[in-house]
C-alpha cells in the first residue's frame, strides 16, 4: 500500500530516498566551447545538491559510484568527490557490463541496511565534443589526473559471458547487429511480414520523437514522421535491417547526470523539503548473463518478465496501470520486447524522455538519466507512480524500478532476481566452428558504402538442436532479405561463413 506525505513522520527512518537530481549538458558546435566529461559529471553532482535544496549535504556523501564510459579517467569518482567536498567518500569506477541498475540498487540497499547515509551515482560523456574535435583535426587530450586513484576499480565478473564464443568468432559483436537479429526474430515469431514489422517500428519511434519534442533536455527532437523513420535516405541511412540511423541510440552527446540518495532521517536532518523526496517502491534486477545465440527464444526476455512479475506482486498493480513509464530504448526492439514482457499495450509510447535516439543516449549512463527524469516527473505529479525499465548488454541483464513521491508502506523491494531469471530462461548450446547444414533462425542485412544490401548475418539452428553464427557476403541473398523474410532458409555453414 502506498503511504502519503502526511504519514512521513511514521516512516522507517532508514527508508532510502532520491533527494537530488543534477543534469549537465552542452550543445557543442565548436569543440573549444565544450568541457570534458569529468567536468560535466562534477557539474551534475553539484547540481544534484542544489536540486535537493541542501548543497551542504554533498560534503556528507559517503559513496560515489561511476559507471565506466568511453573516457579513460582512472578515478572519476575521486575527482567528483574533491569538487563537491566529499573528502571521505568511498569512490568506485565500475566496469562496462555491470548494470547501472546495480549501482542504484547498491546505493538504496546500503542506505536501507544502515551501512551508509548518503550516496551518489554519477555518469556522463562528452562524446560530441570529442567527435567534432577529431573531425577538425584538433587534439583534445583528457586532463591530467595523475595522483587520483579510486578506492575501488570494480571489474566485470569474469564468469558472466555477455557474448558467446560463436558470436565473437563470427564478429557478430556490435549492438546494432544483435538488436537487429532480435528484431527480425520478434517479427517472425509473431507472424508479421517485414513491411508490417517496419510499420510497427516506425510508428513507435514517431511517438518517441514527439515526446522528445516536449523534453527540454532532448538532444535530437525533430518531429520525424513514421514515413521518414522507416524509409532509408541520405538523412536516415540504412545500417542493419530493419534499422536505419534514427532507430539507433545517438550516443555522441555531451550529457551527464547525478543522483543523490540518502535515508529519510538524513533528509530530515538536512532540512530537505519532503516534496523533493522520491521513494523507490521497487528496485530489482537480474545479473544473469545469457548471450543471444544461447537463448532458445531469441525474441523473448524472460528475465524482464521475472522482474515485472515481482514488481506487480509487490505493489499490487499492473505496471501498465502506472501513470508514467520509461522503458529502455537503445533500439526499438528493446522497447517492444519490454512492452510484451511487462504487459504494456503494443500501441503505447512508454517514454517520458523521448528515448535514446532522440533524447540522446550517453554510453553506459542512460539508465541514470531516465531515473533522474522520472524523479523530476514524479515531483511534478505528486501522488502518481512511474516505472523505469533498464538494460545492460544485449537484452542481457534487465533492471526495473518503480518510483513515487509517497512511500510504500511495506518498504521497497530491492533484489537481484538472477536465480528466478535463470529458471525462466530456456537455453541451447551455441557452437563455435560448426560445419554442416543449418536453418536460419534469425538474420540481419548490412549495407555497403553505396547503401546497398551486401552482407547477411545469421544465427542458425543445427540439426541436433544447437545454434551457430555465421556471415555471408552475398549481395543476392542480402537483397532478398530486405524484401522477404528468409528465416527458415536452409544454409550450409563453414565455421564463421555460410552459403545458400
């Protein structure tokens, strides 16, 4: 049951709350006018304190978690700690592949357990500045941070295989390839023609772009129509069928965000207005890693359904009935699969930001952005509730959180549901170096410099029920693959290549 602001005096003093959200960005035209990612992160951290109405709280931050980006800073958390005066903060740089939801959950869980009182999660990029400088032949080295060391440089668990050997050997490693493979698997599983699938994708993203037009922090809102989005053109070049440029995360942005968390009693001690408090009702994740070719049902994300079912069981409401939603949007199929697994209508537009193609998708920190935007939206609509879907990897490790301006009487559900996800996810063996007959289970087409179909990438079923991954530089088959569904096509595989 959801409590009310009037009952805050009776709430558990260890209930963790999000009290400050800080954003920092630059719309860089000349790289000389921009700033480094580390400066944007420090700016966002400072803004989070101001947003809470308690800038002095920043000196009390005890833990700063920073997800690794495209930059190479050795100790971004320590730099931020120095800038905000949090000299006693334990800082951690966290490897790519560790979910951003894990960092949020770590902060919430440690506060709820009494292990710390104030924590910050901050991330960001200055990728547009970097790209513009490179195009102009300008050298923009990262600032000298010698002498700065993180308290912890957290590596990815070596036992977590994000990508099978068969995928790596065939060089099917780019997100655009893998998400396009999932997209075509979804359309085929639902009996949709290629044209129908492209229509659905374009309509969804037309809605996302419209939402971005209402978001003052969106980087690329432009009122794009469904027809423009589905049609390859010079302004919307094809990349991996069925995806064009504006179906894809636009990561070349200069954006940063910081989330400031504390316990209810600390929020009171610092005099933070209760109207600034945003309460987690649910913060769940699955750290199970199953690579794409090993998933029996490549159009499904069973782990996300496990999270959704747990959330519904905790709050007692269907997630689609919540007033606001932001489902992770690195590619259209990520949204579409979440809609299905979480019970959202297939014609819904589940975003408050406009998504990663239109709001901007900084590498490895967008979950922090969407969570921050949900907090801003919660304050603007007190008493309403919002859900945030998160993703790490290639529809690999899901996260899900539910937020409100009122506490949940039973407290928040904070958990890693990897065991439940494992039980719910049927797997098959993915074989590297396979030679012999196979049948295409899903595919994508990639293009040459003239934007003509050129290469076909497949995940295929072998006669004994295993999987293999292969690529063919076959322009004729590629041209067929953008006109008709070739799933089910028999092929002959020779290790990492194939022929019809």
